[in-house]
């Protein structure tokens, strides 16, 4: 697929030359309530931290739904077994969201198993979809920030599939804005899909420092806080640099 920017020139990937993508203001998002779907604790901040901060500064209602419990980041830690790591990662999310302006009552954790968020066809896919249908009814979002449908991580793709199924079941028609996480990695990047008619950048220059503070709140993912699992995951400085720009990339179908 060739994506196009406003001057009509083609792009094989929006990450190859992101500076060519149109730059929009948060004023382009005019509806609320807003829902941000995070496959893991921290994805909402990495992918949408700037948008969240800007929306909260405008007084918008922003809800955060974290799909998985995040316990596979350090599966062999003795200091932080699964139950303790789950609690830690949830507390990090609450801390990060406080920095960005989101109230604790607007954060929900589904606590699905990390690394096994059910994809279409899985035995518990329908059960999870029904759970998310009930959540959608409660939150009633007009805008949803969802993980990119072609993200290299299967939990991200599964989270997108679950909410697309829930939207179809509830016949809800919000504006869906997809955000990338692992697409920045050249080794993992997936082909881009025909259904994306819009690829754009959101100007987050006024809240870059705030977003970085929120990312730092995820100490389990960015530092050696958990130092007893040699297989443990850690966001490298190179990876984090992709989320330090004064803009965020988003992908959409026409709305």
C-alpha cells in the first residue's frame, strides 16, 4: 500500500518520513466522552499521552481501559510475582494518568492475561467482547483511541479485534483513531492496510514534558527496578525516543 499525504506524494510507511504527514491540532477532536484502549499498562501513555493531556486540559472526559494485567514483562521475578507485578503496574498507570490529568475513577483494568489477550477465534473471545459491550454501554464514548490493527504485538491486534466486534454488536459508531506502538521497530513493522485513508500527526509540543513525566512513572518498564529477572522486559532509550517527539502519529478510516 502507498499512503498519501496532503501534497499527494506516496509513503510506503508513515514512519519512514513522519515529518511529511499533516500536522493537526487537538481542536480537531471535538466530541466526548473519549475512550483510550491500552493493551498493556503504559501503551496509553506511550501512544496517546500527549493527546490525553491536551484533551484533559480542554476539560474533556477521558476514560482509560487497560486490557491485560502486564504480568509477562518480568515472568521470572521472585521479588515481583504475578500478583505483585499486577498491582505495581496498575499503580504505575494511576500515577501516570494523574500526571496527565485523568481521575482514578476513569481508569478500568480488565486484567486479561498478558500475552494472551484473546484474538478472534479464541475460546474466550466472545466472553471478552460481551464484557467490553457492557463497558461501552457504561462509558458511551464518541471517540475511541485504539491500538493499531496491524501492530506487530498480538495483544495489540487482539485488543483492536475485540473492540471492533463489540462496536459491531452494540451498533455503536464512534470515531476510531488508531495509534501505533511497535510499528516503530523496523524488524517488526507490518504492511499498512488499504482501509487507512488518513494518517496524520497530532501537535503535542505543549505537553511533551508532561508526557515524558508520565512515561517515567512506569518504572518497572523503564528502569532496573525489577532486577531479578534476566529475561525481563525494558523499554530501551532507542524505543523511548520514538515517543519523545512533539507530535504523535494517528491512523484513521474516513470519518
